[in-house]
C-alpha cells in the first residue's frame, strides 16, 4: 500500500477543488478537499486526504506501507489524454506537414507511412515511445485513435502490440480501432477480431484491471462512409464498446458540404452517431444549434488545441460547449500535427486561447477537462479524480522551485507557471511508474533509441 505523504495541496477533483467533498478522517472530522496532507492508495484511493499515520496503519492492515514523499508538491489526479494517435510519434515534424492544408498533409503522411511500413513492430516501438512520453508528462490514461491500417495489415497484431507496450510501461490505454477510408466490411471485421483477441468478455470493452479499453471510431464523415459508421457502430453495440470520431474541423465541414450538401453533425445524426456513448474530437466550427443538439443527445467532446491551432482549424468554443452541459475532455492529437504528447502543456494552451473563442476559462476548469472531462468521454467514472474508491492514478508536481516562487494559488500555478512542467512522481493503479522524473522500470533513452533504430533501418532498405 502506498502512502503519498506531506503534500502542500491535494486536488481531489479539479471540478470541486474549492469544496469539501473529501472522505471523513478516522476521528470523524472532514478535511478540506485540497488541504495539505496525505493519501493512502492501493489499486484504489482508500483515504483522502489528511490520512494520519494511525489511519494508514489501520487501513493497510497486514500490507506494508510504502511512502512516497510529496513534500513541496501538489498532488492531482492522473491526466487523461482523450485523443492521441500514438503511431504518429514515429512521424513528428515531417517536412511538408506543417502549415499545409489537409489535402497536402494527408498524402505526405501516407507516403511516410508507406515508406516505413505499418506493422506490429512499428506500432510497438511507437507506442512505447508515446505512452512513455505521456507517463513522464503525467498522462496516466491515453486514448489512441489508430487510423492507419494498410490493406492486408495484421490489424489484430497492431492492436495487440500497442496494448502490450502500454501494459509493459504500466499506463492505461484506450485503444480506438479507427478507420480512414478503410473498406467498411474489413474495418468492422477487424474491430470485431481485435475485441475478440484483446477484450473477449470484458464489460464495456474494459479489462477487469481497467488497464485496457477498446473503442471504435471512424476518422470522420470527411473520410469514411455511412457504411463504415454503421458497421463499426454495430460492432460497438454488440460488444458494448464506446464510439469516438472527429468532427467539425474546418476541412470536415467543407468536405461534408461539398460531398453531401450537409454539415457533419447533421450527417452524424442521420447515421445514428449522436448518442451518449459517442465522443467527438475537435469541434472547431460548431453552431449554437449544433451545440444544443449535442447536449440534448448526451454526446461528449474532446478539445485538442495543440492540433487545431497549428493546423489552422480554429478554436473550439469550449466555454459554450461546457455551458450547454457537454462534458469536454482534452487531447493532444498525434505527432502529425502536435509533436508532443504533453497534455499539461496543451491544458495551458487551452486556457491561454480560450478568450479568443468565448469567455475565459479558469485553471481548475481546464484541469478538470484534462482529468474528469476526458474520463467522462471514455465512460470511466473511476478515472480523473481522487475521491475514495477512484482508480489510484495520480501525479505529484514539485512546486518548490523558483518557477513557482511567488505563486499565490498552487493549482492555478500548475497551468499558468512553468511551461513544460513535468511531474516528479506518477502513480497508476496504485503503482509508482515514474519516480523522480524517470520511468521506474524502463530507460526512456533505450525506448527512444529503439524507435530511431527501427525507422533508420527501414528507411535505408
Ligand atoms: Zn486527431
């Protein structure tokens, strides 16, 4: 059992950080949520916060208590990256992919994929890098929307290799069997085969230990047909999987209007894809009527400003989405547009650009998007907070250095201060996976070298 000890401040849930919703102490008093203190974890959060040595001993029973020093630190729930493309970690800053329209970006990326070859070995090397990068930056759960399935590729092998990489590193993965112009029947058969191989009996597509989740998701109405949406939707319904897609990037709206004479949200409605098991990423160009419809249907959203801004797609009206009652999560998207899987950096960006797309959004609200908001879109109420019984995923952020000196509010400071901030310790499912800024069981340089070597060998051949 793990005792997170002596923190300056513990964020139990970013959405209610200022309120008292913490568990009662052993002596019957209720500590202030966010008060300085300690947390006791096993695979769940057992007591939070303000657990005393006596509480810890009583709760741990015969278990040994391992102490993780959090003095000078703020503790937050683990970050949930709701939208990534892990494979693109192998294709960052490619010439010809920055500042170009989508019709140039797509074939440039496709040519790079074809040159290297997409298979389980590359999926594994990319996922090791992408998941490790996420963990080192405080991302305890990542949703990998995998869109690249060359004809004849070993799709089960690719999914299996990605899932195994995340599991080896100790991170949580939501693998999304995507599609980008795939044959509809093949995409659906592949999604079904992946479900059978990875999560055969799992309720909601989530393994018993909660470390792996499977979902499905076409890239968007701009690339996939009604048949793909329908057939992947049928697999999701049969298997109890969540559905995800991308909508209302500038290009998505333009292509939908040109091809169908309708906007993407209307098409998704007609195709049965506006429901409470669906999460839509991007949503840059949505109208008030569309926002009202999404809210009415219980659709959730993912904001990905670190992709949308450089691609020139605009800024999602996050405040309006939230005001309509739509849970909004945060994602980085992948290395083809956003070359970092650093969700806290993108949380900072989301906060900074919010006033250009509506009213400003405060730091705690943005942090709640990067935790509870993303978890809501994955249908994972146990993630994104540290209430008693939550999955024990958290980050310990050292705020004792000069970059945080003079900061009046340590939680706001997490986002406003120290760009590029990384957590000192990261815990997933009660297990320390990052300690003192390094992976516990892996050498990040070896993971990076593994990918670099593989790419060099394939480009040379
Ligand atoms: Zn994306």
